C-alpha cells in the first residue's frame, strides 16, 4: 500500500515520544496516569504529509492519544519497532 495524506495507520510510541508527549501534555492539562502514553503502546495516527521516495517514504503523523490529546511525530519510517508506523491489520 502507498501512504497518502489522510490515511489512518498505527503508530508505536518510542521512549523519546513518551517523554516529549508527557512534557507537552503537562503544559496543556493535568493528564491522569492511566491515560498517559506508554512506550511501545500503539495508537491510531493520521498521515499529515509524505516525504521522500515512495518506496521508502518518511511520513509525518498526528498521533491520536487517549482522550482529547494528540502528538506530532515527524519523519517516521514504516516498521514494527517503537517510533515507527504500520498499516492496521485487517480483521475478517
């Protein structure tokens, strides 16, 4: 599949993402610990732009955290490791 703007993908939070997201969220609102992002946790994310070569693109994502929160994840590659995005599994 080819990533395009507006598509929904899965994004796995890295240690750096969690640290940055928690810092950003502290400035906005007091977030309950059970809603706080965790390393390795997967969230839905919207592709906001596609950069680079179509065979191995970097994409920018708006990650939809639990509750009314989101997180910007720029220049991410496809893969299964934390800090990477993947296509959602199809359940039949």
